C-alpha cells in the first residue's frame, strides 16, 4: 500500500482594485463588502507549496521559506480540517489516510508581509495543494478564504470577484471569475517595491480597529462599494481603461482614507507612496488621457495597472523620478506581469 503521497502547486498573488477591508465574522472570515482583483501570472510573484502525507509522519509539520514554524496557527488548522472534512464526505481518500499527519513546505519569491499579498498567494497555494492531495472536487475558494480572506481570489485567474454573501455559515462567500486572462490580455501590472519591511499593523488587527472605530467604513460598505463593483465589472467587460483606472485609484484612496479614519490611525502609505500617486496623476495629465492606475494595499508598495503599450513610458518616468540609488531604503523593481489563470 502507498505510504507517501506528495503534491506541489504554484499560486500567484492577486492585486485588488476594489478593496476588501473589514470582516463580519472573524472565525469564518466573512467580509463586510465584496471585492475584485486581478490575479498575476505564476511566473513572477508566487508561492510554491509542497504537501505530503504519510503513515510514517509522527506529527503535522510546516516550513515557511525554509524555517520550521509551529503547527498551532488557527487558520492553518481550519483550512486543513475543512479539506479533510470535505475529503471524508467525497470519499476518495481512505479513512486510514485521512488520519495521516501532513508535512507542508512553502516558499514565496517576494517579500513576505510587506503588503504584497503574500498571505493571499500562500493560503491559495496551501489550500490548492491540500485539495489535490486529498483529491477534492468542487470550488475550493471558500476554504482558501478561511486562511486569508483575499486568498480566495487567487484560486482563479484573470479578474476575480469575491462575493461577500449574506449567509452566516459562509457557504455563499466565495470567489468567481469575472473574465479570464485572455479577455484583456494587454493588461499589465507593475509592482514598485518601496519597502520590503514587515508592515506595522497586520490586516487582521487593522480591520478590527477600523470596524470598531471608522464611520467612513460604514458609509463605504453600504453606499460606495456596491456601485463600484458593478461599474468596474462593466469597465472590465468593455475594456474601458479610463473607467477601470478611475475606480481603481478612487477605491485605493478611499481604503487609505478609512485607514486614517481609524482610531488610532493606520498609516500604510509612506511619503514615497504619495509621491508615486502624484507622479501617476502627472503622467496621465501629460499623456492627455488615463494610461495608468495606482493601487496600494496595507503597505507602502505601489501596484500599477496599465496596458502593455504604455509599460516603457511609465517605467521610464518611474525610474527617472525615483532612481534606484537615491535612498538605501527606497528602491523599485518594475516587473511587467501578465494576468493569468494557472490553478
Ligand atoms: O486577506 P488579508 O487579510 O491579507 O487582507 C487583504 C486586504 C487588502 O490587501 C488591503 C485588500 C484586498 O482586498 O486584498
């Protein structure tokens, strides 16, 4: 009888254009609002995870970027339990194998926890690899969601919506593809790494404080996001870059306004981030039309959405204004990334 089974999966990061910020259920990770992101191609920024189970493993173990961590992380355990629960239901794995311990080994090829969606790629990869190991059928985005909310969107390629859902058990809170990566295949993303440092306040703690203290977050959730979700989806279907870019930048700005409206405030963007935002508006003004959009997650790094034809111009402007040698802590790498569907 087989005693060791092993699977390796690669999963990309996703960059939200309508941001998820705030939970209505902390344990199941149910969001207050829906969100939309682009999934990057797996040949650039991604996580790679190998999982295995064996009758010979004496305990569950996990290594992240080469360092062994304890297996006590509640979200990790929730994901593994949910995969095993579904595997038991679907019956492709023997009851004996379901009892075996697992070994998990995951590496990221980009800065961890610097607001670069590392947990999204990491949990999407973990859940995709475990689901393959346990031969699960059906949508697995609602399992990935229980690792890190935004991870559910990395399960699919192209542009992806995380439907907030309204059930208390979370069964309707999952990711769906809006369009695949071929639909708008001229789309590119440039990541400008402002700092590789770990962010001050992680997204979990940050969201909790925002939900508890920000009035603006309430208005955002009830009155702003629903229309933006509908409008940006239409812009994506129509390949209407100007509308897509306007909504993307406005939503990033409102997310950071919510962060500042949080008490004590959450300051994720740095002076350099603001300088990048100024530069993007200036580039668009000088071009006479909108050719590039910025968006910032819970960290200072900038993600730029633009069409392939404008990559040389925008990269030249960025490199001119922010020469890489300017400051030891401030440097940029422009990585043109195609939106892709790999999982
Ligand atoms: O999934 P988390 O807990 O890492 O939260 C991600 C939150 C943002 O990146 C700021 C926005 C988003 O929708 O990805």
